[in-house]
C-alpha cells in the first residue's frame, strides 16, 4: 500500500541570545583588559598597546549597548544596532573633529560650542543610520538607538584620548594610558550615551509616519538642553577652580584660569576643588537621569510617539 510522503520537517528556530549576555561580556572583557595590562606592563611590548586601548575604550560602551538591546531593543534588529554603534560613532567623531577644527577657538565659551557641535553631529549620525527605516519611531526606539550612537561616539573618542595619554615626548606612558581608560570607563555611562539617548528619544518621538524628521520645538529644546549639559560637564574643571577662587581669595587673577589650575593650593582649596568638580558632575548626571526618567514615564503614559 502506497504511503503518502512525510511532511517536511520545520526548520529549527534561530537561536536566541541568552539573557544576561551583557554581564558575561562585562566580566570577561574586564578580565581580558586586566590580563593585557599586566602582560604589557611586564613585557614592555608596545605591540600590545592597540589591544589594550581598544579593549579599554570599547568595553563599557559595548556592554551598555548590549544591555539596552537585550532589555529594550530586540525588535530593532542586530544590524541596526551595530550600524548605529559603528557608523554613527565614526561619523559623529569625524564630523565633530572637522567642525571643531574650523569653527572653535580658545575662549570662555569654547565648551558651549563643543556641546552644540558634538550633540548636533550625533543626532545627524542617528538620522543617517535610520533614514531608510521609516518604521523606526517613538521614544523607546530613540532611547535605544540614541544611546547606541552616543556610546559609539564615546568609544572612539576614548580610544583617541587613551592614545594621546600613552604617547609622550619621553616615550610611552603606560600609567597615564591606564588611568585615562579607567576614568573614562567609569564615566562613560553618564556622558555621551545618556545625552544622545535623551535627544534621540525626542527626535524619533516626533518623526513622521513616512520617515521624515520634524524639528519641532521639543526636538530643538532637547538638543539645546543636552548641549548645555554637555558644556557644563566639559567645563566643570574650570567652574570648580572659579568657585574655589571666589571662596578662598580676594583677588581673582585671570592668569589663574588661563593656566587651568590653582598654583600652590592649600589643603582647603584642594578639598573644595574636589567637592565642586565631583559634585558638579553628580548634579549634571542626576539632572540628565531625571530628564530621561521623565521621558520614559511620559512614553508609558501615552503612545510614545507624536504624529502631526
């Protein structure tokens, strides 16, 4: 008796990334970075410097992007996340370098210009990455992709700072390189990624259904707001010096601010400088996090997107 052919077996479902991958990447990457630092320090092998710089610069930004993808961005797709991190990060760094070279000059308002330029180029990079994805809109998508572009920018920028710290007139300064990477790694979650997440969420919340971008009042306001936070963050060193000088001296010398430090500071001045510089960064971070939480609550209470 003729038997009907068996139905074809269904293809296996594509493997899903296990939750918590970001934790394993964090601890594994940190272990590799420490191992690379120890071997480089012990052998003085300068060929390991690119490995050390790349691991230290990309570890924290990549882990935060992976966390955001696992928790809130799986539907956006891996290709778009990678494009936002790599393409957005590189375009942002290149655009900022060109514009700052031609437009900025040393002045009291230089950091304001840095904030305006860097936040603008990161938003432009985000728009370039999602230009052909008209379906991508809303606060959540803007938060994830904006943070991804910001962290990509931070990773490439940190690599440059680490390289500059390592290369000196006296040779390779490995200690300065390690200190730079540790400091920027600790501060990475509270800088570019956070600011661009805020601006990106508002930008994509007001995106039209056909994919065109609307530069409505809230979009411009968000851009200017994060640019101000960025400028305050970058200028906090100078602001702290000014506050210390105001509180502890009667004669404010302009050369003090041109030098960027207080000559022969007292113990009181050192303590006040640490308080004002660190405290200022904490205040800026809390303002940004509060703003971000407000956007998230607003998106949960409404549709998360605005249409004309």
